[in-house]
C-alpha cells in the first residue's frame, strides 16, 4: 500500500510495481497525464520515504477489476539512493 497525494487529496492506494525510477499503482482518481503527485511508501531498513513524481501513463482497468481502478505510472522526480 502507498500513500498518494494529488490535487490536495490524500489516500491510500494499491502499489503494483515499484523500482528506482517509479511506481505503478491502482486508483480511481480522475488524474491526467503530466500531473504532479506525492507518493509515500516504506522501504525496509530505511523507513518511510516521500517522493515527488509525475504521471507518465495511465492504463485502463483490467477486465476482472471490480473496482474499475486505472493503473497509473508515476515517474519519480527526487528519489535518491545512498549506500
């Protein structure tokens, strides 16, 4: 689960995939390509992380998704890894 802030509305959404460059999540938010968002998530041994991102693609809901949630691709803008 991820925290998701967009247009002054905060919610908890399901994260599908996450990597160094971004995250794929599911949401019913009426968001459009190019919008800026803030995403919060937990990294084991590091704690909670907050990053800014931008919507880079939106996929329609899967046919078997009863909640009809779009799959939203977010590109991270300020996530830094320190070893």
